[in-house]
């Protein structure tokens, strides 16, 4: 015999409804109660099966997620860390949605909080604009798996560039490849944006040689600094050429130009040679990446070499640098100094120091490159001087090897101007 109880409300001893039917809506539990199934009991037809309840108040700071909840995360003001629930049970579920389409600019880190994500003991990073992703905890082996997207790559793990070539050093999490001669930068594997898939590059051409016989200073090699605007790479070989320095002038001749350095479809132009006194005629500085300084004591005009390295504006400002050499004087024998990456050459004077270069920390320490060579000072001194902190030389001194500095001018003949310093190509990327 079947028994039937017909009621609309069941109340506890305090008179609060614990089961209530109203217009076909059945409410179980009073306000503040917890409804629990007995151990070993199961349920069908209600309860969570991989879905979440969405919290519609956008999160603007880091927080710890609670299983069963979905979160709109607003990273407009900066990156946010979402810490996954600790010690989750199988079937735990959370979801995250890009509230303001800014995950690509300011990422969300899913902190694993002791559990694997996709079978890996590593935090995940959400970096796709507009991404919504649901993760369900499966077991200790796989941990949290992406379900609604169907692709675990929507919560990518960092991978990094793998490459060979040049002299390789490390600076923390970065590798630095330095080329002081021709070679190939060979990329065997490309990472992803979470790890690395771009490189920073610095290219310096060879500096120009200094002139002889009250000669002008050699111009610095052209300078390209792409560290503020990293370059994407693919798995292939990239040929690298490193320019040598120009020879200093002898027997009153002007200095020779430096040689170009190339790589990654970029070209730095060799520095211009400093003017010399050969032939008793006006002998200007030569154009180059930075121009050579003009020889003094020539009429009608002592003309400097022009800087020809294109400025090449990039995503994060100008990245190509070269400047004119300094003018000579007449009728005095003062000559101009060579131009540098950081400034034009000094006009003829009692102290024609080489123009300053540019400083880069791509190797992990601050180094000056592409300074101009010093000019000569006429009767006031037997030789010119290099610029302070500049890799250029003065008074017949050579530019520093692999810095692209100009050679210094030389006063007397027989004698010779300084040789320009050779160039360099340096590559930097994150490897871990």
C-alpha cells in the first residue's frame, strides 16, 4: 500500500520553512541553512556538472577563486593573479572571462596553488584578448584542465627561443650572443609570448680612420639599437656580418671609411674617414654612418663629413643613430673631430675631442659604443684627444675594437691617423 502525505510547507521547530512549494517553485532549506546529501547518497537532475555561477562584480585586483564560481577579471590597470582553490576535490570548477579585452596587454596568471595545470607543475598565463576559459579539477596527475574552450593551449605554458651562433653568455634569464666577425644566428626553436619569441638586437658598424697631417677625426660606425622594439624570429638561420674599422690615413691622406655591419634586414653604415692634408688642397671629412671631421688649414672652406645612418623610427622611438663630423678651421691648422652616435663632432678648436657615442646594457652591463675620433689641435699640441668615455681615439690613437669608434687624427707627416674600431652585432633574448 502506497502512503501519501500532502502538504505545502514543512517547518522546523522554530517555525521556519525548510521545504516550501509556491506556484510550482519548491524551496529546500531556510535562509542560512546548508543542504547536505548523506554520505553515500547521490543526486540527479540538479547540482553543478561543470558549470559555474558568475560573479558579476568585475575583479580589479588579485584574488583566490572559489570552486563553483566564474569571475569577470578587469586587467585595465595592470596584471592580475587568480589563485586556484587549494586542495580541490575532483569536479571542482572555476571560470575566468576577460572583462575589458585587455588580457593581451595585462595578463592574468593562474597560480596553481599546489595542483598541476594541464599535467604540469607550473602556473598558467592567460594572454588572449577577450578570452573566457573554464577549468575543472580532474585528479592529481592532470590537475586543472580547460574544458569549455576544448584547447589546453588557451592556458599556454611558457616556451623559449633556442639558438646558436657567436659567443654566448648569460645574464640572469637572458642569453646574449655576441658576433665580432661574420657568422650565423641559428634559431632551432621559437617560443611563445609567455616565454620568448622575439630578440633584442644591437648593431654597430666599423669606425672610420683618422686623417693624417693635421687630420680630422674618423667618424663612428652607424649605430642601431633595437632593444626597445624587439624583433620576431622564426626557426631559420640569420646571416650576420660585422664591419671592420677603416685604416688611418698615412702620408697626409684622409682616413678610410669603416665597413658596414648587417643582420636581420638591418644595415649600419661604416664611419666616415677623417680629412687629411694631402696635396695642399681642401680635404674634407668623408660621409659615413657618422661623418669624419674636416682637416684644418685649407681654403676656401674645411667641410665635415655628413652622418648618413638613417634614423629609422620604430615602435618605441628612433633606433638608428649617426651624426656629422666637426668642421675644420682656416687659416689655422685645427681640425674637426669625428661624429659619434650620440652627438656631432666638435668643430675645430683648441680641444677637438671626439663626439660621444651611445650607451647600451644589452650585454648586462653598461657599455659605450660608436664614439667619434678626436681631431688635431694644430700648433697648440702634438695631437688631438679622444672624447671622454668615447671609444673613439685621438692623436693617431685607434678606436676601440668591437665598439665602432673612429680613429684619431694625426698632426704630423710622416705619421698616420688612428685606425677605426671594428663593429659588433649583439643579440639578446629570454631563455628561461
